[in-house]
């Protein structure tokens, strides 16, 4: 039996596609469905093995689905959608909506550029009264990005210089849940973690009008939490190359990314690709690739001075 770490495993051959012969023509709907499933999995930061365990759907069946050759039943699709924490409609690409007004709004947004959609989102945030005051936003600085980018190190240093509390949101999640992150994920699942994450973020925003916050890398996967963060904090994407993400995490003594997974780097690249467009919603981007801590912090200080004029950042 092959496992997910077996380099000899060929998902196309598993799916019935012989690479030495022309593959059968695939249905465009199933191809699009597979692309959405793969994109959602990457955005959630889940390997195919993890999704298989959470959905109770075999890895081979998931491979077929993502390659666009798996004509899965609606029950299987519901299992996959639930495991991904996504509405079934988002997975299957159903663009209908339950109300006439919702349908009209969807039609107005269809085909718009990213810039148009951003302006529409900000206008809705203002309309519905969920936007933070500009001065309040700039008083809270939130660092987002994948683990290993330098959020904690840079955030702690920035908080010390600005004389602000430093909040690592994952520690707040553990406090709210009453157990550590591994226990939350292994015993309660991703959906429970997202609920605790939202509660921890709400409590942090309520209790800390001024702070530097290091947000979990996957917070962008939950639209409600990410909207809350964008509305009430000045957000900064701390970027790094996939290689440096991996090296930094392992240098901290955390070997989990490589444990039993020979495709860890490929998975990391897929996660970063799946989340990049969301991370890019941040107010500022700082690339730490190939830079020392001093160089990265200098970039962060300059960026903040230019963007919001923090005089304390010297």
C-alpha cells in the first residue's frame, strides 16, 4: 500500500490517467471542481493526507477529485466541504443566492477587478458600521504571514520600541480554549480552532486599544476573522521565501514540518500560493527574504513611518 509520503506514487496513474498515453477528455465542470477543491485545501493549509483524515474520504478519491476525473457523490462533496470549513456552494461553484437582493449584489460584483472589489468591501465595512476609526486602526499593528516569516521576533521588538503590549494571538487562543494548539487540532478539529481564534481576536481588540499583534498564519482562511482584523488593525504582511520559512521554523527546533512528509516543501509552496492574494490585502508588505534581523526591522520601521507616521519608531 502506498502512503502520501511515497515518492513513487503517481496521482495521475492512481486516477486512471496513464502518462504514456493521451488522457481521456475531462469534463470542464469536474476540472473546475477539482481546481476549487485544491485551492480551498491550499488556502486552509491542509495536506491531502490531513484532508483525507478530516473528511474520511480516501486520499486516492481526493486525488481523483482534484485532477478532475472523480465524479464524486454529493455526500462525498459535503464531507470534503465540511472538512475544509467551507460552504458546499463554494466548493461546487454555485453562484446562485437565496434572495433577490443577494443575486443583484452578486451580479454587480461579478467580473470586477481586485481594486474594485477592495473599494466595495471597504464601502460595505463603512456602511454596516464595522470599520474601526482610522486613529484606532493605526494604534493596533497586526503582523500576518506564514509561520517562520519573523512575525513574533519583529513584533516583539516593535512592541518594545513603541512601548506597546505584544500579543501573540495563538497564545490567546490557547488561553480561551484551555488547552494547547496541538490538543485543539487533534481533539476538536479545525472548525473548533477557528471559533476559538475568533473569540481570542475579539477579546484582544476589546481589551487592547493599542498593541502589536502577531496573528496566526491561517487567520486569512476565515473571512469573518480576517475582516475583523483588517477593519480594526493596521496590517503588515511579513513575507519570506518558502525555503526561508522552512529553515527558520526548523532552526527554532520545530521539526514537525518534515516529520513523515517528504513533500513538505511542495505543501508549503501550495499553502503560500493559496494564501498570497489574501495576505496581499494587508496595508503594508515587508519582505524579510535574505535579510538579517536588523535589516528586516529597519524596513519595518521605515514602512511604518511612511505609512502612518509613527514617531516613536526610530
